[in-house]
C-alpha cells in the first residue's frame, strides 16, 4: 500500500501519501489507491472531513513518478494521464479536504492541491513546477494553480521551472496557503481545522463545498479541455525530456 488512511472518532480521516523514498511521487499503484480512497469516503458516514499529507517531512508530493512509462497517444486530443483521477473532486467527493504541506510540493502535486478546500503549510515548504525546464507543457497544473493564485504569480511559478521555488511565506502572502506553521506542524494545524468542519452538519458542509467549487467550475472545465492537445503540441519527445532531466542542476532560489 502506498496510501495510508487513519480515521479518528471526530470524523476526520488522515490520508498520507506513503512513498517518502520517492518524495511521495505518484506511480500507477498510488494513483489507483487515491481514487479508491476518495470513492470509498463518499459512502463512509464516519468520515466527514479529510486531511491530506505526505510522509517523511521532505515532500508533500512531487507529482508523477518519472519511472512510470506511459503510452504516447498519436492524437493531440488524447492523453493518458493517470493523475486526472487522483483528486477528491474528480471522484465526486464533496466532503472537505484540507491539504497539509511539509516540504516540497511540485508539478503533479497541484492536481491534489487544486482540489483541496484550503492548504496549510509549514514554513520550510516550497512550491514549484518543473515542467518547462524539462521541455514539457504545464497545462493541468497551470490551470489548477491559476485558479488558486493571482495570475502573475501562477505564471511566474509555472514558467520559471526549477530555477525558482515559491516559499511558504510568499505562498501565504498571495493566498495560496491559508495558514503557516513551524516545521512539522502542518498536519496538526490542518487536523484542528478539519475537526471543526467535521463537527458541522455534513449536508450543509458538503453543499457549501459544492457551491464554492461551482464558482470556478465552468472556466476550469473549459481550460482543462484544451490541455491534451497543448501538451501534445508543445512538449518535447520523451527522450529529449529525459535528457534534460538527467542534465538538470540543483541550483534554485526561493522567493
């Protein structure tokens, strides 16, 4: 199992991505487990709110594991993306989800952060999107972040690639993060907030979550519909991506 679930008596479930040796990157097994967890929560009345985090303290999630070998569709209108079904909203779950970020959150992690109600992060945490560095189009990730951040901030993060990381303090200032904690404190703070949500009448909470999501749903759906052919048209061939990944440097600044 690569996803751990612990449910407390207060109605809060803690969902932990448990691949710390891979910075909680998502392989096909993890993607399937996440989808199953969200789907299962739909009919579990003991779960009324969720905290989502990553194990190990070094990373929340670093997106799709590059060891996953995906087929390459010949049509720019098709895309085999296992991350499309890893989020709670993608699985029709409307119980509130609070993300607790300790460490790095990058790339495909934004599929999860984009479908959380709000984000709690520890002060050492960072956010970045490596796609352009490796000759890849950031499409789904950019859409999710552009709905959670001011346009200029989302553009800077997605375009700068690995050269720059958004620090938790700056993420808090621009509204991406709703609460800052000391190192290692994100899960506890997120649980406190989730416990409040779990104590409210669940129908009212879920209805409010659905209403909030609806405020941006039409624009998001239209933007995401363009993603497959933008990725197919703008991304380098996989072999060239791999070469750029191998030649990457560790130099970056945090702002």
